[in-house]
């Protein structure tokens, strides 16, 4: 434990680098998986935490490395909470386009419904062409499941699931677009 504190007392870039190699990736993984942060925000909070640890560690005494890890994690959690509090109300307001269209263009309402329903019919037809495991891959990825989790439900190699997913997306998009073009 003493060697850790000695490394941190220098308060330089090497101290930050040492803390990063020991804890940075773990904190990043936690922020992305549990708090669903985007990569940039997660890394920003990780580095804020690391610099804060280097800056204020000499104010505290730690019994062992576990207490030190818990202290770092507590700082990180506080930054996560602050970030969540600051950003939760800053989401852009969404306005239903259909509401505005209904008020202004009542005569074209039937045409719009037909276009939407024909697009949905094309999409449904393309999805029906897929095998069950392909639909599972598409649906689970749309819900942010990892490829490892998806691999538990389909009998395909996990390393190939990303390739399958990208091909399926392309296949569905092209098929739906072709169907819509043919109907027009």
C-alpha cells in the first residue's frame, strides 16, 4: 500500500498513467455497461476521477488497497451521478411530426397513411424471409444486447455474429427499399 501512495505523491503524469493502468479500464467498463454512457462521456469521467485521485490522495490514509479501490470507485460514482443529474434534463425535445401534419395537411392524411403502411408491409415481408436465428440477432442487437449474450440464443460462433448482424441490416434495408420502389 505504501508503494502505491509513494507513486501518487509525485502528482505528475506518471501518477495518472499508473492509476489509469490499474483502474481506468475497469471504471470505463462500468460506466459504459451499467450507466449506458457513450464512450466520450465515460472516458471524460474516468480521467476526471484519475486526476482527482492524484490531486487529493495525500489528504487520506488507507488501511489497505481494497479501501483505496473503494475510495476511487466512490469518487467515480460521484462524478457519474453529477453527470447524470446535469444531462438528464438536457435531452432534445421531441415533437410528433404527425401531430403537426394532421393540423396543417388534413387532405393528404390518407396518402401519408398509405405510404407508411406500404413501408411497414415491405419491412414485414423482408423480416418474414429471414430465418428465426437471423430475426433473433436483429432484435437483440436493436435492444443493445452484446454479441456474447446473443450467442447464447443462436447456434452461431460469437466471433461471427457482428458480421452476420451487419449483413442482415444491409439485406433488410436493401430489400425494403427495393420493395418500396417497386410499389411506387
